[in-house]
């Protein structure tokens, strides 16, 4: 902290670089060293959100929309075949768009996005990380992205939390209030995968049960830098849709 303050007083820029590579100090994408895998299936048994399946080559496939990056599968792996890399499980662009998520952090003059945040039933950790987007370290505004108070002013909606029955109507109303074109982003394992709290009478499920989702941001909660990559992809997607509608 003292070093950060010193650097700020020395006049250096202290905002975090945003790229699609990830961070050195966190649990990122899961890799499997197949030579060491004895196919015991223990990883499937311990995963709390059923995010692992085994493909035809006996390799574990991770559903990053569901994964909460708890590391239980890595701990349970007797052969030490599974391990976390330090690469960000990047936001997945699932629409038929031509947006290249690997290139979205390139500077594009004139690109901007107005975003409405909607909590559909989160534990609030995703929302706290989203709040960090506006702090001096992440400084979201340098990318031309800002949050707005009304869906009528928004180009995109960022939804956190598994959709609860109490807020399902609010999700629909928010989406309906937005002008076309509009982009929907599901933030975190709850909104993206819907499995975090299991199935109960109070839960509808993942956001894509309710709305057409364009971008899924993995994590529980996702890091702010992953959200920024998702927002820049959303800005490009919004521009693409605007042009196809004949808007300038
Ligand atoms: S790290 Fe992901 S895939 Fe592994 S047990 Fe936890 S939720 Fe399941
Ligand atoms: S994804 Fe994780 S951090 Fe985000 S709302 Fe769900 S439980 Fe909380």
C-alpha cells in the first residue's frame, strides 16, 4: 500500500493493465495432465456444482459457466493431474457475433457503453467486485464505459446472482425497458451457470433461462479485470448490432 501511495505521489500511473492473459496470483483455468490421470472420477464426485464432465478421450471438461474455482477437484486428484493455471477463464462470447474477445482490449476511439447493473439474487460478492470497477486502480471510465441509473439509458445490462422467483419479473421488466440494440451480460457463476445454490422453490436458475444472454463472465466472483474484458466485448458487440440496424 505504501509503495502504491509513493508511486501515486511520484506521478506514475497506477491503474491495472487490462489484458486477456490473466493474473499470476489466482486460481485460473483448470488444466489436466492426461499422462498422470488414472481416470478415477474423483474430481466429478467432489465438484459442488457438477461443472466437470469426461469427454470421449477421458479428459475432464470444465463448464466455466458453473465453476466456482473452489479447487476441490485439484485437491481430490490423487494423481495430481488436475491443476489450476494462472490464466483467466475469459468471458465467453456465445452469440454469433464476429467480436474477437482476444482483441477487445485494443484502444478504439469513439467506443463507449452505458451499462445498467441488476442484482437478480446474488450474495453481493459479484456486486462488490463490480463496485471496484470504478475505483482508481481499475478506473473503468478510461475505457468509455459508465454505469447508468435506468435501463432506459442503458446499452447493456449486467446481471449478477442466480435468478430468484422474487426478482424474475424485475429481470424481464429491465430487459423490456431497454432500447434495441441491447446486450445482456451474465456475471459470475450464479447468473452464468445457475448451479451455485442448487434447485429450490425460490430459484428460477441461470439467467439464460429468462433472457437471451450474449456474454458469460466466469468466476465466483469474477475479477474486475475479467468484467472489463466482458464490457469491452459488449461495447464491440453493441457497435456491431447498431451498424446492422443502420445506426451510425
Ligand atoms: S474448481 Fe470448479 S470444477 Fe473444480 S471442483 Fe471447484 S467448481 Fe468444480
Ligand atoms: S457467483 Fe459467487 S460471488 Fe457471485 S453472487 Fe454467486 S455466489 Fe456470490
